[in-house]
């Protein structure tokens, strides 16, 4: 989260940097690492470990019409597929914790 690291959300949202970040409508600009990894590893399975806010941003990129923000549980699994020549992102599941109930 860069400069927001260690800040409480209610403090971060008051900063000019957060206001600029949240007003930016170009979602692709905010995902350069994810987009690069997706392009570089076409046809392969890639595992990414990240924080909730990054996962939420990836979910918004995959489904930009969804305005629902949800809590992403720790150690949960989110699965998305990137397909076709245009690299269309398809969100399969978000915040799945079914593996935590297994023996």
C-alpha cells in the first residue's frame, strides 16, 4: 500500500494521495504488476499472495460494474481466469475459506 502502509483507513482517506487514488478511473493504471504477470504467464497457472485492498482492486478490475465492496477474509482464496487474445479477466470466486474447514 506504499505510503498508506501502517495507516488506519479513516486516516488514509483524509490524505490528498488517497483522494487522487480513489478518483482515478483508469483501473489498468493501478494494476501494472498484475497486468504484467498476467501477460508474461499466458496459459500458465500463477499464484499471487497479497493483501485485502490489492485483492479488492483486482476484483474490481475483473468486474468493473460491481460496486459491492466486501471483506476479504485472511487466508482466503480468490480465483480469476484471464482468457482470450484481449486478456479478459473472469472472476470465478472471491474470499473462499472452504479450505479452512478441511482436516
